[in-house]
């Protein structure tokens, strides 16, 4: 029982050390990792097959129409002001004060 416990501890420690070694930052060359870890001979990167580039004409420039001159709305003029006419005599008749 003791030997199995120690063996499990040693294997667990080695697994943790291996995990830590793999987690260290290193060369970010995916070709080496995906190619089995060893590069022998000449490495040829993958070929990307894509349609040829298409060149579209530039968009048309929008030209805004010239600004329209501001024409204010017609002015509203209220009714003409009425004038108070004081009482007076017209001919032989008395005219009391009134608004025109």
C-alpha cells in the first residue's frame, strides 16, 4: 500500500512537472507542433486557394444640392391699433368718448 501511494505521488509530481514545462512560453511555431515536433528537410507552408481579387470602382461621391435661401414665413400683423377719441362737440351735438 505504501509503495503504491509513493508511486502515485511520484507519477503525479512528474505529470505536474511535464504540464508546467509544456505551459512555459516558447516558440509559437505551429508547424513544429503540428508536424510532430521535429522538422526534417524543407518545410512547405500550406497553399491557400482563393478566388482572385476583384476591384470594384470607388463609390460615387454624393454632391449635395446648393442650400436654399431662407425665406421667413409671412409676418403676421395684428389688427390695427384703435385710438381713443375723447368726448367732443361736433356741430351742435355732443359726442361722448369712444374708440375709433
